[in-house]
C-alpha cells in the first residue's frame, strides 16, 4: 500500500487512505476518493478507464447503510455526506502478492485515466 500511496500523492482530485499514529491498516481494501470536478472523471468512468488498461477495480459499498432495502420503511435522516462518499469511492488492487512493478502499473493506469 505504501507504493500506491506514494505514487498517487499529489494527483488533483484523488485522495488516498490516511494512516495515523494511532493505528495502521491491514489494507485488505485500498479505496481512493475521487472528486470528479478536480480529477477529470467520476468513479464509474475511472473504473471503465482502468479496465481498458487491464486494471481491475471495485465498488464495494455502492449504497449507504441507510439506503439498504431492509431500511426502506424506516424514517431516514439526511445523510448527504455519506451518500456523496458512496458515489466517489473506488477500490483499486492491493494485495501482498502484488509486486512493486504491478503496483506501479496500477498507479500509472490511474494517472493515465485522469
């Protein structure tokens, strides 16, 4: 994940996971947050552009918890930030079996997609 974070640093409209001194992530997912206006495309377009370059991606949580069918009859608060985040988050490949060269391929594909 360190390679992904370093390679993707400074790209306008793209935010990578942040680790703090209070803990560290196992990075079973590496989700990036996209600001379409700054990045140049939205999450779904980025996913398509990555696929065209042979890089997989996934939307793990396309719907907020309060939008799940089980809660359809419940009174819903306005959760605009959660809903905005769910539309902008995309997971890109991260796995201990990926070598640095493969991770650089992923990050180059993200850069090329913007």
